[in-house]
């Protein structure tokens, strides 16, 4: 009987291990480092004593972005400032003209002048070198707003036609963050009231006066929610030699890095709104803690 129980325990342990391995993915190769500014977790707690009752409710909402702001960087070099500015503006004007096909309005475009600097080079003559002024370099950014996620790849492709390859950043934004806050607050307040009534009834207590409350509202943008890992196994190379003057070189194969979106986990929250959203967007969390005074005369 003991042997059978041992076998069952082993099989259960093996099954549990395999099921974990199947759902972990290659993210297990990650170092645990994250670009996230903070890690959000839901807070669900209730404390009650003779004089007070404290109830905490946490809600997470996943939302799609209402729009995107993408910033491109480009530079141009020439012997004179006039020539340099003319060449970079020609590329920018061509790019903006192509964007009209995506119905991007003039007010949704902005060209930001970043820098104008002198460019120097070296002239080598035998064992000496002399630095000389070669020309000028101008850097500019093109900032574009679009309300369609499908436009992002199209914009990037159009930019490449004008040798604009530096995608500096992509910002996500929502226009109704106040409405999101109001939705989360009302939902949290309703759930806190349900919890309060449940615990007052369970412990045969009654609240008096007006409650005190604290609230924490946070917004999580995608740019802070990405992680990276490298999934590979590598052999070790050891070289033995009696000749201490011999230098050895080893060429290491390139290992690709993977990046993935790791948003706020739904674990620990009383309620998750839009829990099945797959599109990367903006996440909002609200934690409401309400404290009630207990009638001690009962």
C-alpha cells in the first residue's frame, strides 16, 4: 500500500512539474530584470476589531489606446548649413507628403529641430594626424500622431523610403482617463459596501458616523512593461597549451534577444475589467481602502 501511495505522489508531482513547464515558455530564460517602474499587485484585505472595520478593494482595467505618438529621428551632413538643411528638409517633406495617404492631418505632425553641430575629421600624414573642419550636421525629429494602430507599420515603412530608420519611441495615450478613474472608483465603492455589510452581519456589529477613505490610482504604459530574455544553451570551450605566448581567439555565435510585453498581472484583484484583452494597451489600477467606525455600545 505504501508503494502505491508513493507512486501516486510521484505521478502527481511529475504531472504538476510538466504542466508548469508547458505554460512557462521561453521567458524562464529571463534574468528577472524589467524596465517597469513599479510592480502592481492587487490588495484585498479586511480587518475588524471592537472599534473599527477596514475594507480594501483593488480593481484592474485593461484598455486599448485611443491614439499613438511615434517619434522618428534623422540627421544629415553637408559642407554648409544651407546645403545640410536643404537635404534634410527634402527628405522630411517627401515623408510628410506620403503620410497624406493615411489621412494624417497637418496638426498631427510636428518637425522638431534638435541640433546643428560642426563635423570634424582627421587627415593622416605618416605618423602625424591633423584635425580639420569637414562640414555640418543637422538633427531633426518628426513627431506623428495617429489614432489607428494599423497605421504604425505603414508609417514606419513610409519613413524607410526616405532613409528615416531611427524610431525613437512610440507613446500610447487615452483621452478619457478621468472617465476611467470614475468607473473604477464607483465599482470599488460598490464592492467595498458589499464587503462591509457582509462582515458587519458576520460579526454582529453596526457602523456609525461617516467612514474615512484612502485611494491609490495608477496608470501603466506599455513602454515600461517590456522584458527581455535570451533562450539558448551553449557549450563551454576550454583550451590547454604549454606555450604561454600563444593567444587564442574564440568567435561567439550571435544569440538573438527576445522582448515581450509583461503587463500587470490580474492576480490579487477583486475585479478585472476587459480581462480577455489581447491587444497591448494602457492599464489602470485603483485601490480603495474604507474605514468604518463600529458602534461599541452594542
